[in-house]
């Protein structure tokens, strides 16, 4: 029975590594967008700093236990990729966001990870040390899964899913499932318990994405101007009257589309123009008739 559990634990651990690998790579479209726009816009660095700190803690926890190679592999890659993300963010972030990110980094490394290692190394031993570090890892893993809630709050507030990547939510949910069974089969509840919350948060993000993505599509459709079935006719006979540009014609069409009617309407606009100095200041009056039909 123990061999059976160990076999399935290894299987879920490998699957967890694979899915978590894609979780760690899923923010790449975000950073590509940051690179293209040369700005971090409204993106936050908190999830990446917290994820980096959590990965460091899990590596420390894994070294204190036996048979935790799968934890070491994925969290080592996590430290590597999260460091790149944070550095990339710092490069393109405005001054205020950059300062906040640096403060958060210093606080997490020198105010968090460093003291944890020192305290557990000198004030605890053996099983007690493993338990203490395990509980700390559990708490900060919950922080990793809670951190996307700031994005959820922004989605609800702005009614826009622009800053909540859908695929990240999907992979987080799958990763939570894999690591939950991995921890459960190993009877390591420090691994299993946080992933219950991870699964719930992942499902919540996907539900919000479906809801507000549909609302965005409806808003876009409502903002489209009604199609005009017949063309615009602009009549003028005066040679000295300035010819309307394409932008001016578009503005007139948009103005007409804002007027509500059921069938047909005429817009007669009298344009007063001062003719150039070559026309010796003589004012011309030109009637422009536009026949429009709203679809």
C-alpha cells in the first residue's frame, strides 16, 4: 500500500512539475505586452515578489526533508523565472512602482527569508524545525494563492478582464489539483492544504473572466455606429469653397448617426468659410445636403 501511494505521489509530483512549469511561464504574454508598450501600466509586481519568496521557502523546506526532489526542481525553476520577471518589471516600471517593488523585495528577503532561516537553524532542531518551516511555507503558499485576489478586485471594479490572464487561472487551478493529491498521498498537509484555496481562487478567476469578458463584448457591440446603407452626397458649386477632407466627412457622418429617427432624414449644414486672402476676404455660404439612412 505504501509503494502504491508512493508511486501515485511520484506521478502527481511529476504532473505538478509539468503544470507548474506552464504556470510559471504563463505571465510571458504580460511581459511581452509590457515590452511592446515600454510600460508596466496597471500591472502589479506583488504576485511575482510573493511567488519568489514562496519558492525560496519551499526549497528550504525541501532540503530539510527527504524524498523531496520534485519540490526542489520546480521551485528552483520558480526562483529563476520569478527573478527574471521582477527584474523585467523593475526595468519598465515608473519610479513610484519601482521603489515599492524594491522595498517589497528587501522586506521579503532580508526581513523575511533571512530571519526565518536563522531562527529555525539556531532555535529548533530535527522534526520541530521541519514542522516550523512547513507551517511557514503553508502560510506563504496561501499568500501566493490570495495575491491574485487584488486582480480579482480590479476586474470587479473596472468590469474588465484586461489585466487578468485567463490561461494563468487555468494552469493555477490544474497545478493546485496536482499538488493537493501529491501532498495528500505523502501525508504532507503543509503541501496539500494551501492548494485547496488555490483551486477555489482559480475557479473564481475563470468564472469572473467568463462573466466580464461577455460584458465587454456586449459593450463593444453597443458602441459601434449603425451602418449607413446609402452613401453621402456633398454638393458644392463654388470653386473657391474649400474641399472637405476625409476626416471632416467622417465627422459629419458620425454627427448624423447620433440623430435618432426611424427612416430618412436630411441634414442641412451651412458652412461659413472665410476664403483665403486670394479671394479678397469675400465670405461664401455653402449648403451641404447629406442624405442618410440608418440601418
